[in-house]
C-alpha cells in the first residue's frame, strides 16, 4: 500500500476496461483519482469501485474546452495534479482502402487530439506544484508493427508514440519534474477488444501456451504497469515506449 500516496491522478476513459483497472489500482495505492469518460454510468461505477478518494467527471477528450473544465475541477477538488493517464481511445477495423473519411476523423479526434490536449494541459498543470509528475500515454503494439486491418487506429497510436517522445524531451530540456512515457498493450481482454476482429488461430494457439501465463493479457497487466510509471519508483524512466504484450517478440 502507499506506492502513490499523496498523488492526484487523472485517468481518462475510465468507465471500463484498462481505464477502470488503472483507476482502481492507483486508488488502492493511496492516490486521489479523477475518473473521466463520456460514459457517465460506467464512470460513476468506476469511481465507486475506486473508493472514497475518487470522483467522476464527464469528459469529451476531443474538446479542449472539456479538458480545461476537467483540469479546473481537479484543482478545485484536490489542489494539484501529479499524474495524467491518457487512456481514452476507440478502435474501428478498416484497411487503408476501406476506412472512410468520417471513421478516420473520429479516431484521430479521440485518440490523437485527445492525447494532444492531455499532454499540453497536463504539462502546464503538473509543473505548477513542483513535485515529481508523470504523464502516461496509452499507445498500442499497433504503433510498433503493421496492423493493416486497423489502419486509422494504428496511425493514431503511432502519433501518440511520437508525441510522447517529443513531450519527454521538452520537459527534460525545460527543467520540469515531469516524465512522459507511452505504454503499448497488445491483446488485452476488455469490452472494446471483444468487439473487434480476433487474432489469427495460430496466434491464439501460441498465446495459450506461452509463459509466464496462459491466454491473452488482462486489464491488470496494464494497470500495474501504469501504477509503476505513476509512482516515484520509476523516477529515472522517461521517453520510453513500453510494450505490455507477450506476443510481439515472436509475432506477427
């Protein structure tokens, strides 16, 4: 207990899946947590599960005005912000030839613009308290290998990877006590991934028999990594792209 004691953490896309797991683990280790999402019912449930030191705020990450409102409320409630987890995102299967203009724009609005606003406003807010800070951007293994079926999604996650590195260098050069890192989950069992095209049979077969554990990843596999990057245990880790995946090394 207490790995992030005294820290204020904001988790976007916290109504379910990875965001819910992140919020709960951070709260369990002593953080005050702001859960945000467009899904009010799910977000409020996450805040309830995270405990008395968690609140929920409705939040459209693709809107800068919404970000400004969330940051303002966070400071009003908890006086500071130490950790930002840019987790909100969507995925739609479509190859480069199939993706429509509307699908492309929607995915970039949420996955790319949402993280841009988070990084920009996260830095300007976290730097004010003078404490160690951490921005954790949820990318994907799609940013590291070729995922043609998820073309627009992969493009957005590639942008997250690049923005992370540039923001990390910026904070270092500016002398801010803020680290910026990206996580790259592979196949993780969440409601979102349950609705997209499954991996090929041969990959599923490999995943069922690989150490250290069977099956595809669980939300907590990502959440415990988020917890580490949010804590001061990772104070010397900056600008890193960290896969949370047990298959990328041998597949695709």
